[in-house]
C-alpha cells in the first residue's frame, strides 16, 4: 500500500491503493477506526504496508495536525528502549549527561506508531501497559508522573497470541493493544492489486529518476509479476519495479526488464492450508478452491486489460457473455481496474 493518490472505493484515504476486495474491507473500516482514540494493533507479514496503514489512520483522525512519530522497536537497543520512549533525567544512568524528552513527549497531541512491538522487552512492555491504561508515565530516573495525550498504534509480523502463550509477550498488553485489530493480507492473496501497485510504482520512479511518466508495463511484464508469489509483499514489488525502471531502456517495460529472484517464491501448496480442509467435504473443498481460482483468474485478466471486458474475455478464450456471467457471479466491479496500468 504505497504513498500516492488513493484509488478504489475509499478515494479520500491517504496512501491507500488497492483493487482487491480484501483491501477494500480494510479501507472501509479505517475512517471508523480513525474516529476513535483507542489502541490499534495492525498485523501482517513483512512488507504488507503496516506503517502506511497506520499513517492513513493518523491523517484521517482528529490528530492529523499533530505529530506523527514512528518507532521501530527492533532497532532500539534493549537497554535504551525505556529511555527512548519515556525520556530520562540527568544522571539517570552513566551516559545520561543531560535530561532528554522521550518519543512519547514528541508525539504529544498526535500519534505514536510502534512497529515490531513484539521486540519490546518485558520490562518496557509493563511500562507501556501502564501508559496505555492511565495515559501517564515517568521518565527514567524521575519520580514525577507526567500526563500525556497520545494515540498508540502498534504493529507486528508475528502472532502475539502465540508469544503470549510462550510468556515472551505480556497477555494483558496484547489485550490492551488489540482493542481495534487490523489484519493486512499478503500480496499473494490479493493479486488483483499487483497491476495497480506496479503501475503506480513505475510512474513514481519514472518521475523521481527523471525519466518522465509515460512508460507502461507490457502485458507480458504484468503476467510475469502476477505469476510471482511475492514473499516480501509490497516492499519486494516496489524494489523490483524500481530496478526495472532504472535498467529498462525502451519506451515500455517488458518482461525481460523484470528481474525477480525465483528462489523467493512461496511454496506452491500455500494456497490450501490443512486447517481449511479439516472436517470439510470433498465437494465443499472443491467448490471453494474452484471459486477462488475463478475469481483470481478473472481479476487478473481484468487488471491486465484495465477493466475492458471484451479484451479480457478474448484473452480467456471465452465469449463476452459467458465471461460477463462469471464476473457477475463473483460480484466483481470492473471499474476498479480501469486505472490499473
């Protein structure tokens, strides 16, 4: 979910680009979630756009004019995380030669985004829990309590429920963060977004690298992108497109310009998990898998042909009426793909 003019069913959500139903469901909830000051927990694989989602919530909220402070919990040394968040007074520890405000203070009146929250040490988790419950904290080495008005949005690419059962993440903190949960699907489960995102990145990098903004991906290039499983999700797609834009020499970007590491593809059987099949009849499982295939196949063709039913039907080697019946069966809005180029 890259930065840029928003498209899809929620056109006023900053930075949210999508054509898929999966992301549409997330986008439809964002204005409601943004209207609250309750804690938010965003979960999803690495590269799915958790920070972009958090930023969208900030800019939709009443705090949009206030600070946006992002913290990568994994990048802060364990011994400094409490001081980084809550600040410290002079002499609080050996290297504290002067007092220093923490990131909570910097985020006053705005939003603080805690990425990789699972990397927060247990002691700091307890301090964060107190802050979330009472909206107050103590800088390291200080006895005075300070009040704060900050909304906290946390994110993780791990299952915090599992970590809580393993006693490596506080269960009470998990419940406190998970008031408003958001789950971002991986890119392989929303392939209809690939053409839209890829086209956006081509335009973005063409402009930023001085190459103009008229180049497009060929149908063969899009097919190559759609065939990849994108274990690195949107971040991986962004880097692949940037490399392609820089190295392509023609007026368009073809399949030969798309350099993807084939060893990064996810397992071929990832689409059907054993949990889905447990207790399910053969007919039911078959119908579910066929429905999923039909929908993804149709949406992929529509993305390749920018929503043009006639061209998509021709590519599928089906007559237009039969193809339209499939579109109607799966309740696919072809208008979503008009700008997917």
